[in-house]
C-alpha cells in the first residue's frame, strides 16, 4: 500500500463509532490497489459530538467522500448540501460524495441488497417480500425493494422504539411507490407464519442471530418455509445464522447471509466516488476467505 501513497493520493473516510472491526477499509483499499487507483480509505472514530467538524473536514481536506455508519447515519443529514432521493426516502445516509465542496448523501445498503440478489441470478421484482425489521438495514431494504418493483411487502416489527419507523416505512412505500405495503406485529405468530409462506422472499433485518443473540432466530420451525423461496439474513457474522440453519433444514434452495449485501453496498459507493466498477469477484474472494483477510 505504501507504494501507492504519494502527494496526489485522494482520501476517502469511514466515520462511525465503534468502527475498528469494519471490513470496509480492507474491501476498498484492495479494490483501489487492484485497479491501480490513487485513493486511500481510512476509518475514523467519529461519534455524534465530533460529526459536524468531521464532515466539515471532508470539505477542508478536499476528501472525495466518506462512508457513514452508526451512530451517524441520520444525524449527518442536516450537515450535507444535497440528498439523493432514495436517501431522502430512507431518512439515512451511508455514503457522502464531495463534488468540489458540495456534499451529497446517498444510501447504498438497499441497492446493495438488491444487487446481491441479482448476483445470484435472482429477481424479486413483481413478487412479494416479507421483511422483519425497520431499523437502518430494514428501512433501506424496504424502500429500495419497493422502488425497484417488488409488488407487495409485509413489514413485521416488534412493539419497540422502531414500531413507528415500521409504520413510516409502510406509509412512504404506499405513498411514493407502486408497491403495496402492510404493517404486522412479529408477536402475532400465525400471521407471521402465513405471510412468510406467501412470500417469494423472507428477509430478516433485525440483527437477531448476531452477537449477543447468535443462538436465536425469529423463525424456529422449518415448516414456515417453502423450498422454492429465498431466505435472506442481513447478518454476516456469524456466516451461518440460526435462521439460515432452519432454512437449510427446510431444504430452502436460496439461503443467504448479509455478506453479498455488504460487498455490493461497498461496490455502489466505490462507483460513486471513483466512477469505476469495483472488481467484486476479486473482493468477494478476499472477504469470503477469512484467512486471506486476516493476513492483510
Ligand atoms: P437497528 O438497530 O437500526 O434496527 C434493528 C431492528 O431490529 C429494529 O427494527 C428492531 O425493532 C428489530 N429488533 C431488535 N431486536 C429484536 C428482537 N429481539 N426481535 C425482533 N426484532 C428485533 O439495526 P440495523 O442497523 O438495521 O442492523 C440490523 C442488522 O443488519 C444487523 O445485524 C446489522 O449487522 C445488519 N446489517 C447488515 C448490512 C449488510 O450490508 N449486510 C448493512 C446494515 C446492517
């Protein structure tokens, strides 16, 4: 990497807290190196308090942009000059592009989700999706799937602080897209089972299945799934979640963790910053193989 850094190197950031565990620096720096692009991607510990000065520094240092993650995805919006329409609908930003001092906010989690399905030769346009979760990931997935042409969406949440967000997602989808969305409670197990059985894809965007809930899943009965459906968990650590195990037990053909989505949200941001396509097959190989990532 030192061979690539010189006086012309263009900086891209990742602003979040905590952030040291992130795979994004490995992903982007290896992609820059592979394509011979003179960029460097660095992670910065930025919380809500330091966010305004960190965002200003994108302009001051003429950085090309930054990724934004928790806890800053919503708080960053008033600090930007423009918002992409999808980011406006989602109400969150994970990518900033700096065009000569003008900062535009984008969200690439939803497009990453849809592209990861395309990579597998799967097309859910015109079909029904049942989705659990209405936080950052759930909202991005719901809005992008509706924008891209999913016909019907049943959104489930528990009655926690995200319930109103689930309601908002349903309202905005019905108002601004051709998708028909409905709101459901995860606590109503009969309804949950029925809506999963009716869907072409069940996506869990709750984080249940990730530490500290790695031994849990919202669906415990393999009979809730059909073999010909898609089961997608946005969690990528562990690689095989409890939900995925239940789906595999049911013989479901297409079972995915969130690694493909993570890769493709990065590829979308990479394209926005550099204008180039990320060498996704190369990076997928690198990220899917833990030993190689650990040795970088
Ligand atoms: P968040 O905190 O914003 O939202 C969490 C959602 O899960 C809310 O809807 C909440 O009501 C629900 N929830 C929480 N605990 C629950 C429980 N016990 N039972 C049922 N529902 C529950 O989180 P987020 O940022 O949306 O992340 C969710 C998951 O998606 C995490 O595992 C995260 O790692 C993953 N994620 C993956 C990608 C990717 O690229 N693959 C991108 C973003 C997030």
